[in-house]
C-alpha cells in the first residue's frame, strides 16, 4: 500500500507511528500475522475478505462501532486520496489507533504468542 516515490512527494505529509505501520501493511492485522506465521490464515472471519489493515480499519463490519464517526467522514475515499489531505490523515490516524489497540487487546486476552513477553511490537 506504500505509495511510490512520486506519490509520496505529492502527499508530502509526516506519516509515523501506527499510521506508518498501516501504510506499510504492518500492525496487528491477520494479513501481517499470517506472513509472520503467527496465525493460521489471513481472512477476516466476519466479512470473509483478506484481513488487510485497510480492510480492518476502514471497511470491516467487526470494527465499525469503534470508528463509525471517522468512517462517516472518510467515506469511500481510497487511502491514497486520504493521505493527501491532512484533515483526513487525522481521521485515519484516529481510526488506526483505535483499531490496532482493539486488536492488541484481542490478542493479549487470548494469550497469543505475539502478545506475550512484550513481543506485541515485533510484528509492527
Ligand atoms: Zn471484516
């Protein structure tokens, strides 16, 4: 999902922390966890789509209640468009923060190996 060089120049925004993980396809999302062999599959078991950061943060039914306000304001804009507008980046950052915190708690409560021994950050 990381935009190419020309795209990044056009965007010209500071992307850091959780939002950088989101743009790079990292973070506590099943697509990433599967690539690290930390989960069996990469599917969202609610929507039956690949559980990418974009799916989980912006489109998934399971996380709708967490970020309904932000999603209503972001609409169906593609991420590349969102990243060009600072006010939309703020909404995306808020959404990513809430959803990644939710998933980290979800993994920790289940005693997932990624959440033990402070390894929660390893897959970011
Ligand atoms: Zn989903």
